[in-house]
C-alpha cells in the first residue's frame, strides 16, 4: 500500500492527500457505526432520533451512554454489544489515522539517500 523503504519518501503534497484519504475512510467508518447505533437505539428503546444519536455518539466517543436507567432487556443487550463494538471502532479509526504518520516517520528513519 505504501512505498517500499528503498524509495524516496513521497512529497508533502502527496502525503497530505494520503492523510485526507485515511481521514475520509475513518469518517465513513464512524458515520456507518453511528447509523448502526442510532438504528439500534431507535429499534430497541423506541428513542427519538436525537436521543438515539446522543447515546450512540457518546458510546462511540468513549464517554458512555447518557441513558442507562430504565432500559429494556433488549436495550441493555444492544447497548452492551454496541459498547464493545464502539471500542473496537475507536481502535480501528485511530490505527487508520496514525498509519500514514507512523509509516512516514519510519520511512524517513530507514531511508538511505545512497540507494535513491
């Protein structure tokens, strides 16, 4: 996916484009995950759109759900599964965003101008 260690690191403009591409992929994952959470809360707890959005976004952001009392058994099951899913999404999105930066640092560290 990235250039091999024996080639010159890509120019800053292409690196910025790579960062934007990774950001777009991460944004799509977050948006899709938010839609899953909204749909789940609306289906299991009959929450309105804004309440479902609030609970989903708080879980996805790592803050925890806003409404925890009075949930139905189905809602509790959904909230627990969605919280586990949200934790994995957080790790995946951070990995997607950090991968080009870490690669560029490692590439610059290991690249030798003699081979170019």
